[in-house]
């Protein structure tokens, strides 16, 4: 073994160096969203296979029956953007986060919308009911604070719309800028992202 290590010498060192450079080069490649000629974003292909980071719930029962989004909000981050976050604690240009709305499970729901299941009384996830996306792209969206643009493919059952136009900054971006913990992203509600953030 010792002999092998000595014999390996410079050749191995060179091999290791180029390997780590390759890894670095791969790391900076972010899978970005695609846009059509009208600057509308195309619906991502496989957001349910991205990294799942959290599932806030704001039911009607706790919002005087008028929650703007009474469903679960299942939030996912595109994996290459997640890798970049893990290394740097920042959002790369091209970062995408999807938020899919999921209705509360229906099964003889009681007055606060909860159901009693084998695991106990509470809220479970039912059917998909909408999809939103945010993209950080400060070259394309020069007038959006932080370069973050916000989209919706419909607040409704599937099929979702295939493309979406960016909302004006005041509709979405402003609230995220004011209240989100990490550069427009609500990491205070995503334990997976807090745990992955380097110190
Ligand atoms: C009044 C504040 C507010 C407004 C306005 C708002 N959001 Fe959000 N958004 C939140 C909060 C809080 C979260 C954290 C998760 C949750 O509760 O859904 C969030 C999370 C998200 C996420 C998941 C990634 C992230 O940044 O945390 C997306 C995508 C998103 N919102 C899209 C939109 C879109 C599209 C609009 C405009 C149509 C919008 N938001 C408007 C408060 C807001």
C-alpha cells in the first residue's frame, strides 16, 4: 500500500486536482428555468423531484374562513440551487423554488376542517390545487428587487397552465422582500434549508 502511494506520486496529485476542478465547474452550473419569446416562464418539468423543504399550512379555520391560500404549501428547491445554497448560504443566479398548493384531505371533515385518521385527529394532504414558482434572474428581471420574479401556473386543480407571466413587483416580491428571512426566501419556515445553510 505504502509503495503504491509513493509510486502514485504526482500523477495522482494531478488526477485529484483536475477531479476537484471538475467538481467545482459542475457545481457552478445551475439548472435554470426556460422562457418563451414573450418572456413567460415554462412550467418546470419535474418539480416534485426537487428537494422538498417544507409544507406550511394556513387553513381557513384559523383565518376567519378567508385564508388566501387555505391549502398546504409544499415548497421545493431545484437541486443544483440547493447544492449552491449548501456550499455558500446564498441563492445562485438561476435559483428556482416551486410552491405547490395541496388541499386538506377530505374525509368527513369536522368544523375546523380536520379529520380523524388512524394517526389521530389533524390535517392530512389531499389533492393538488395550484403551482407557483420564483426565479432569481437579475439579468432578465432588471426591475425586480433582488432579481426575484414570481409566477403562478394557476390556483386550481391540474392540469396547470404551461407558461406564466411574471407578476408586478408589488403583487409578490414586496412581501417577500419585507418579511422573508434569507434574501426573499422564507427560510424561517423551511427547516431543511436552515439545517443545510453553512455557518
Ligand atoms: C403577504 C405576503 C406574501 C405575498 C404578497 C406573497 N407571498 Fe409568497 N410567500 C409568503 C410566505 C409567508 C411564504 C412562506 C411559505 C408559505 O407560507 O407559503 C411564501 C412562499 C412563497 C414561495 C416559496 C419560496 C419562498 O420564497 O419562500 C413561492 C414560490 C411564492 N411564495 C410565490 C408567491 C407568488 C407567485 C406571489 C404573488 C402572486 C406571492 N408569493 C406573494 C408570503 C407572501
